C-alpha cells in the first residue's frame, strides 16, 4: 500500500477515526498493531514471518539480557545481534557475498532466496529492533507489554522506510493518554500535502522525464545532459525520500504521535559531515550512537578517529544495498569526511565566512551530486559508463533534450529547497490556522494538480528497496 495512492488516503482516515473512538491506550495499541499488520500484509504476506521473527527475537533478547548477570550481558547481546541481523544478511547480502566468493572459489552455489527478493522494510525494522536491545543492555528498562512493543516496532507510518525510531520516543507516547488537537490535524494534513506534492509533482516527474532515460543509455546523451540528469536525480532522491518522511510524520500526527524529522535541507550543507547530519538523520544518528561511538568516536590521536569515520561511512553506504557501488560510495564519503576533519584540525584553522562558506557549500554540493552516480548505477561498470558520458561530448553545445515541464519542476524544486527554513515553518503554521474547509479545498486542489501534472503511474518510493 503506497502512501501516495488513493487506497492509503482511505486507509489512514478509517484508522484515525477508529483510533480516537477507543478509550484506553492499550486498546488503541491493539488497533494500531492490527492496522500495521494489514498495511504490511498488503505488500507480501510471507514477509510478515521475517518481521515477526526479528520482533520476537528482540523482545526475548531484551528479557534475557535484563535477567542475566552483568558479566553475561555482553555475550547475550552479541548472540542477539547475530540472530536479529541474520535475516537481513541472508536476504540482502547473501548473493553479494557468494558472488564475490565465487570469484575466488568457483563452484560454491548454496541456495539463497531468488535474486531481487527483499522483505520490504527489513533494513529499517531490523536496525530499530536491534537498537532497542542495545538500549536495554545499556540500562534502559525493557518494555514489558508485548502489545506496546510490537506496536512500537510495526507502527505503519514508519514501518517500511523510517524514520528509524528509538524505543523511548514511541513507547512513551503509546502509553500516554493522547488527545487530538486542531493543531495536530492541521499540521498532519499539511505534511501529507507536502509529501504528496514532493512525490507526485517532483520526484516522479523527474524520474520519468529525465533520470530513467539517461541512466538507461547514458552514451546517447551529451555531457551537459548527463550533468543535468545528475542534478535531477539528486533532487529526485531528496523529494522522494523526504516526501515519504512527510507522509510518515503527517500520518503519525493525525494519530497523536510526534516522530522525529529525518531531513534538514541537506543540500544546504557546507561539508560532507554536515550533509550526513542533515540527510536521513535517524540512520546517521543510529550509526553514530551504535557504531561510531562504541568504536571510540573521535577520541584518541593518530589514525584511529579516521578509521572509525571510514568504518561508519562504509556501513552507511552498504546499508543501502549489497553492491560494490555502495561500498565505493561509502568509501568516497568516508574519505571526504576524514579530509574535512583533518583540514579542521590544522593549526590556525578558523570557521570560514562569506565567500569561504559559499565555496565550501559549492564543493560539498558538487561532491554529493557526482557521487550519486554510484547510488543510481546498477554496478561499477554502469557507473563507469555514466561517468564516461559525463566527461564526453562537451563540444556539442545545445540545450538538453528535456521537456519544459521537467525543467520547470527541477528549477522549482531546488528553489523551494534553498528558501529559508523559517518560510516553511511559517507556511505550515498559517495552513494549520485555516478553517477546516480550507484544508479540504487545499487537499482537493493538490489532488487535481497531481492528476493533471503528475506522471499518472504509482511509482514506489526509492527507499522501499533498502
């Protein structure tokens, strides 16, 4: 069930109305759990078994760790991590590992799931469940009510593609006697509208109008056209994934929940480290708290902080997919963050301002755009074809062969992204203050625009594949 479809816009109000008609918090949790199960079963019923296994493993592991002697808890956590991450490694990385082992040892062909099959949302809920168990190991109380725990893990607004929630954020709200306010409704509808516009009027238009065509046959395009396509893909990625997050936040708000933001205008970053603090923030925070800090973080001298940085960024890269393109993507970003750290540690370094800050932004943005080649390519060979097309045929100076509609969408999308942040906050608050009839009229007009100016197809969100 895609967020951007008519089915979801029927499903969400029905769940919200039923939710607010119920009295107790536990009964509401039961309803949300059932609704989340229906939402997930609509994708692939067999994948529910994987979700159930990971969730049950996390719940039982937390019990075992809490009851164990202190000296036994680290070993139990290690066993739990192996058990909980086993499905993710099996479904997502088995083919990649075996393909590379086969290069060294031909003939090794054990059975693995059909290539291309990946239980939807597995990367998100696996990391979320593992974080819960780690937090229990660190001393946080475990959740004793299995219904609240299961609802926390399976909450449908964030289940498939995040944000990756920490247990204390959602479990605390599940147990509260929530009250729906007018502000919740107005801001929830606003976020749904923003998400719908980002997905159908920006991301999908750029995907079909520019990106897919160029990446299918990059050699057929000039270097300028490939460069424009990379800018389009960079914006498309942001509009698609942040649009999903808008849907998640808006849906949760209509149910009385406040879940964290996942993006903070990432293309305004002035360093690659700053970019990762703004892009997919809940994943970056997860890797920081559960990988980078345990490795030692920036403590110590010599190469250790740089090694920790590289390991963290490679994990961020490989989390997105089992492909050498993501390994190289992580390495490139790791090198960029390490270089930035080394530069800032030089004697006499001062925070740049004015033109110096503008140069930092420009270099960072261009790095992010060019590195997207690896993110979108099927393999390193395909990435090489795109890179070759990018640097060739610059002698053919002509306007790129894209529709006026696609150009307008890209320019408008970037224009909105680079507006001051407080403008968006002001627009949201003003919308929430409007009469309810204005909310309905705005949603209806947006639906009309999506029908007339969208692509007409229901394209899945990109991060569903991760």
